[in-house]
């Protein structure tokens, strides 16, 4: 079956924008499928098409021509759409894209890549104002819902589109294991010295085991036996290759707030479960709270826009909020609880609202409770995790 990605219509509308469109994301999140779907849309518009995948030797050979010949071949047809998969293999990509953009022949370039580190090497300042970068994620819960599969399977095996057609539990596990091995052996090989791969793997396992916990860099360095600078370097690689995302602490003015701590979440639950080798049913998981917190994080991350920051909050006194959604500089707290009662909301949530009264409301995602209550003049929304299928976040509620 073919999943309709939520970003698809926006990408189609981008055909009319002369900017170079760049799709970034981890391996196997569906970038090539999106490129294929966009190619069909370009065909419907009767636009000439050039299509390349630079992991194919013949396509890479095409780009080995002289700059002059290559430019002529790519710009021969006005109003064309040029698709380039894995474009970071292309030398002087920034120079070539700029030259094509500047022809004013209404030629649209749509390119994809799997490593932000590699991409930024190829996208120099000369493309400033000429490019648009869109991050492609694994399937959101809303997109996964199109498959008719269960949320439990989504939480255990993740949202990589390639899993949709795999029915066997063991085959899914093997698929994810191969994904992890490909990442270590292919994507990381050129970024880390071979003798340091073991320490890098240790960090990956440690992050998967402690996903959602507050992790000082000093603790991680001590755990895996490297310097703090090395840990920071590894974390940068993990974020730039779309394996984990770091969430910074929120702090405005209080001296007792944690200001430099971070929490880390994997971009896909199946990948994190593969690292810790645990695909047990949810009823047997001791890390259930972490699983649901990670779910909420990923859904929030996919909905984050340029005027939104996503953080967490904790004070030295132990008051904390799982996530803080900061939109137009107004912070709104979000808590994640697997179980709730009819008692007062979590102390940390109320403490945050009292500390930052501009927020006015808070959200609590949980398994069973759906209602709106008022506590101490603050509005508290209890939402079930299934509501994430409908994409409910703070903005939607505020507009109700």
C-alpha cells in the first residue's frame, strides 16, 4: 500500500517556487518514495524530468562530465524538474545548483540526502536564499494509522515505511537490525576513526537505555571512557545523521532551574528497540513510561515549525515538566503519564504554570483520561495518546 505523507501536498505546491528543494532525513524514512511520487506529479504537469540516484554508478558517471558540459545537459530544457537522490555524492553541488537557479529558466531542483553533516559541506553560503530544506521523518502516528495496524506495533517496531509490507515479527526485527548495521558500517565509517567505533557504539546503547533521562555530558564521558569533547562530537554526529535528537532544558530567570542539561530521544522507536534488543509486548516492558514519552516527543518534533522551540523543564528542587512547547516565545507545559487519577495534576506542571503565568494552560497525555479541568485558575487538558493520531497539540486546543 502507498501511504499519503502529510508533507506531500506542501512539496507539490513547492514546484512553483524556484528555490532548490532539499529533502533531508535518515535512511529508509521514505525520501526516495516521496521523490518518486513527486516525479509523477511533475509528469501530470507535463514538465520535462531528469531523474538521478547518485548511488547508481551510471548516474554518478553522468555527473563526471566537465562543469560546462554538465550545466548544458541539465539546463537544455526550460521548465524541467531535476530529481537527484543522495546528492551529497555530487562534487561542487552548491556551485552547480546556484548556476542552474540563476539561469531563470524555471528549472526546479529536488534533491535528497541522509546526512546533514555531509549536506552542509555541499551547501555553501552561495545557496543562501536559494534553497529550502525539509526534514522527512519516519511515519507519524497519523500516517501510520493509514495502515490499519495497531499503535502497539508502532511503538514496538517503529514507523519506517519499509516495515509496512513485512508481516513476520522476526522479519521486522531482522530488518531493523540490518538498518542499524548499515548505519554503523556505512554512514559512520567516514565520520569516526575505526578504533573509536566501539566507544561510539557504547554511547548509542547508553542513549537507548537512558532515552528521555537527563544526561550530563560528563556522566556519558565517564561511562564510555572518552573525553567530554569526544562525547559532544559523537552527539553532533548522531543528531546530524538523524539518529537521536537532543532536547535542551528551558530556563528563563530562576537561579534554581537547570540550564545546561539535555535529554535525548531516538528518531524511531524500532531503531531504539533494536539497539537495546527488546521487542517485548508493551505489557511486559519496564520502560513503558519512556516509550510513551518518546512517542509524544516524536509527534511534537514533527509538528515543530520555525517559530517553535521544544524543551523540557526541571529545577534543582526536583520540579519538572516533560516538554515545554514554546511558540512565539510563550511557553506551554506538556506532561506524559501512562496512568492518571482524578487527583490534582502533577506538581511540576502546576509549579511551571505558577512560575510562567503567561502559559495559562497545560496538557497531560495519558492512556485513559480525556477531559478539561480548571485548577488554581489554570486550564488543564487531559488527552489520550490516541489523540496524537489527530495531531492535537497546544495550538489546536487554543483555537477550539
